[in-house]
C-alpha cells in the first residue's frame, strides 16, 4: 500500500496520480524512485495535456508535507518537479508552471531556511529554461518581494544568514534573467520592483571589505567564490541587471541607488558611492552614459542644501562618472553639466561668505570648519569641470571655454555671468577665481591649429579684462590660461622660472613657421596682448610669480607668433617696460621697478638668441654683464632671492645698465630688419576695460585728435604743428563759426586716422599734447585768478581736441567763461 490507500482504491485512481504516488518511497531517506520517475516523465511527455493535473497533484502533496514538516517528501517532490520541467517543453507546460511556481512560493513562505534555499534553487533552474513563447499574464511580484527580503536576512547564525542571503541574491538574478529577455513584458523594470531589487543588492555589496576589487570592468570570479561571497554575487547580479537595461528603463534602475546612499548616509565618506557608480558606468551600454550623469546632476540639485561634505561626495561621484563617460557618448548633457556645476559653485561661495558674515567678530571653530568644507566643494567642482572639459573634443571644448568665460562676473557690468549680488565684491572675486581656475583646467592640453581658433575675439576680450584687476591671483590665472592656449608645442615647461638663459639652444625649443592665419591674428589682436603685458607689469602687488608668468608670456609669443614685424613690436614693448622702471611715473615700489628691469633683461636675452642677430646678442650680453657687476638687483637671479638688498634710487644717467633703442636699431638694421618703427615709443591705448575692471587710472593721458598731415617723420610732425594762441582757442571753441577750410582739415584728419599706424598716431598725439599744455599754461598765467576748488577740472574743446585734467580757473574775458 502507498500512502495508506488500499489496493482496490489505488487501482481506481487516475493513472497520473498513481504514477506520482509511485515516485515516493516508503522511507524518504531512500530518495526519489528513479524507475517510477522515468515512467512518470514518459507519461508526461506522451500526454502533455495531463501536465497541469500532474502539477496540481504534486503541489497538493507538497503543501500537505510542508504543513506536516515531512521535509524528506518535500525534497522528493521538488526533485520530481525539476525533472519534469527539464523534460517537457510543449505548449501545455504553462499550467504546470503555475503549479510549480505555487509550490516554490510555499517553500519561500516557510520559516525553514532549508526549504527557502530549496525553493530558490528550483526557481533558478526554472529561470534558466527558455520557454517557446512568453507568458505575459505571469507576474513575479511575490518572488521579487520575497527574494529581496531574503537578501536582508538577519538570522543569528552567521552561516544560515549567509546561506539565506546568497539564496535571495540568486533568486533575484533568476527573476531578472526570466523577465528581461521578454521585450513585451517589462514589469521587472517598474519602480516598485527596482526599489526592492537594487537596494537589496547594494546592501550585500556594501558588506565587502575590499572595495577596490569592484573598481573597473566586470570581473569573472570562480564559481566557488560566487557561492561563498554574497557581496561578489550581488555585484555580479547588479552588473547583469544594468547590462540589460535599455533606454526607457535606465533611470528606474539608477534612482534607487541614490535612495540607498541617502538613507544609509554613504556620501560622506563616499568610497562605496564611488565604487557603485563605477560599476554602473562600466556595466551600462555606452550610449546611455548621459542618463546616469543627468541623474547625478539632478540629485545634486535635490541635495543642494545639505552639508558641504555630502555635496562634495556627490560631485566626486560625478567626476568619476564623467571620467568614464568622457571618451564615449555624453550627448546633450555637456552644457547641462557645466551649467549645473557653475550654479553650485555660486551656491557654495554664497554659503561660505554668508557664514563668514554671520559670524563676523565671533569666529568659531565650527564656522572655520564649514568654510574649509565649502572649499572642498569648490575644489571638487573645479576638478570636475576641468576633467570633463579637458576630455571633450576640440570643437566642444571651444564652446565650453566661451560658456565659462561668459559666466565670469566683471565688476560694474551686467551680463549673463553668475549673480554675485548676494555676496558683494568679495563674492565676485571668489567666483572670478573659481571660474578662471575651472577655465585653466579646461584649456589644459588644448592644441588649436591656429591661434585665432584658440583665442577668438569674443573670447579674448573678456579673458583679458580680469588681467587689469587689482588682484595678483586673478592676473596670474589669466596669464596661465593664455599660456595653455598659445603654447602649441609644449615649450612652457622649458621656460618655467624667470632667469638669464645662457644658451637657449639647450632648451630644444620646438616651433613651426608662423602661419598666415597667425600673422593675421597678430595684426588684429597683437596690440591687445602687448597692452595687457605692459599694464600687468605696472601693478604694485606683483610678486615673483607674476613676473615669471609675464616672462613666459613674452617668450611663448616669440616662439609661436613672432615674425619680423612682431619681433620689432616686442622690442618696443620691452623698452617701454624698461622706461616704466626708470621714469617711475606710477610711483612703483623699488622691488617692482627692479623686477621689471629683471624681466626685460631675461626676455631680451631670450629674444636675442631666438632671432640670432650677433650684434643684438652682443649688446644684450654686454648690458647683462655690466649689471652683474654693478647692479645685480636688475637681474632675476638676484632680485627674486628671499633677501636682496634693493637700491635706494635708480640713476637715469647710467646708460651702461640699460638697453638702448638706438643700439638695438643699429644692430637689427644691419641684419635686414625694418627698424623705423623702433623710433616710435610704445604707448598702450586706453579702453573701457579699465573702467569696467575698476582699475586705478593707468596714465593721465591727454586724448587729442590733432591735425595730422601726410608726413611720417618726427621732423614733419614738428613742422606741421600749428601755433596755438588764445584767439585760435577761442575760435576753435566756437563750434558754430567753423569755416569750409576747417571742414576740409577734419576730412584730412579722419582719413589720416583711418590709414596711419596706431603707434604713429599715439606718438604724434603725445607730442601735440605736450605743446598744447605748455602754450595753454603761458596763456593762463596772465589771465587767471585763484581756483574756487583745487580738485576741479576743466575741458577745453578745440576743434577735435579734448584736453582733460587741467585745474579750473575762471578766465577774465567778456564772452568766455569755462568751468
């Protein structure tokens, strides 16, 4: 008798029941009766319409045995089910599968760990079976919930806990494999499932001790390691899940990661967060990388009010994600990344300065610590911006450079820059420095084919504006950015440090013949570069690094952009810098004056060897030798030492210590250079940048539009100067009385301004201004009374001449009173 049924009754039972009963031995320890199992399998294959009844009957027996704790028969029933599943693949197997899943669910619901593991193993075997047609009505909600709960097992026995967690992970893996291949059934990717699966896997991954083992592309651990280590098994399941994610469900798989990291406070420290997103970026398809980056940016916006270290942790994760995605497809997120990061840079600066103001007068350790944390955030943002930008293709990097530059705030202007209104001038300066540091990293390694591509006019003008700021750090950053863009042959490292180079050929400078496009660029924008170098040398807060960067700027310009015309311009600029130190109209400290002299010496020594004109080299070497004996403080090796004895004054008559224009012109003229322009002193033009940058007055320049005729020589300029009398001034001021000859003169003046070189115009204006100043002083001495206000100024308009900065006097004439 089997199962307590009499022979007569057993004979009357349906055949499928008798076949099922026969596979169970009297003693469950004997295991499945193999001969009877073969008969049952043959019957199921021969009569597939009976599969649903076989399954239902096996489920009934298994349920009864589970309740009665007859676990031996439970094992036999599950073994029989597994064999039937493997053997039968007909259309009629679907009802049988429902019975099978019902039995697996019964096992998972039991509180016995062995039965849970048994049910999981059977489900995994079922998941590996490829069904002929998918069953769209079948749902796995229960299995997702149950397997996820098993992943969080807290059994007091460590071995049992580990066994249950492994079973839960393998069950999730089975659910994923069973569902993701069916394109029309995407229930597994629904948020309610992903919110259970992903945190369960991360919970087990978090237990791993060697975090570095998860960094990089997917590994292939041995089967034994997979079974014994829940962390490694969870990681491989996580990789497999992400690898199967598509465009439409990528975000559902990534968002639970943020929830897990937030809930468990894993952004600070963020080692686990970084490792998670490295796994994500290496596992997903490359074209979906921008989805992950967008999600990180969105989460950064959500957590923008959190502590600085949390924000820094998220930004660090973004950096790691960008590092992996930068070489692949980043898609439309490029500007979004930079815009979001720049926005958070401003927020961080606001937080830092806001805390500083709120604690003014009562600085505490906590406030100081918070400011330091905000600096960590800012540095992380800059590093991310720089790394992202430096890995973009050239055409995108150029756009990003323009984009960042447009965000740099300039005092006194309104633009699309980051709004510094909440933090005032200090906040503006901080944002300027942060953005320029970001731009410096973006431009690192940028190699444009032509300088006009690297420094287009819309980028060059705003970039050079901060170089006029009264802040040495800002000026240093601008110069370093210029170096990144100008240095196309990696010569900057060879020029590091300002010094007298004995033999430039030892540096092995790399250079190409200057192209036609670069020549055109210098004709259009060369004066801008010269002007900012010139004005940069006149700043009182210059330190050694400023002079070193200015020297490098001159040297790189010589290497990359200098033809014969540019060489002459650079020599004129160097002589003008020397005049800054000698004449000292700006009342610079003695260190600055000596620093400028040292800069000129180092540069002319470099330039003379680069163009290799023997007479020029001889003159430069002679001056340097004389300085080394009589005025070592004019050389960079001496003046930039920690302790250098500065002179009390500079004697203008010691010509042996100075580079002389006439000797340079004579030496270059013999080598075929056109040295006529050396006789015209370099005068920088004054633009609106000085006002916009709130820079102190550069020079008290007399801006005059004078009558310039066709003569080009200095003698012609003197001869063509018209005698200025009071009657002439009075007549000129009366604009209503202009005659036809005055109109003709103005036409000639306009034509001259359009065609004459700028340097010639500037020199003639300066000469005319000096003459006008002397003549006007003679006139005023006879007809003035003491001024009502010593600080007042007067403007005299003579034709097209405008004269500024003259003390206010009331002129005693019946029809003229000028204030």
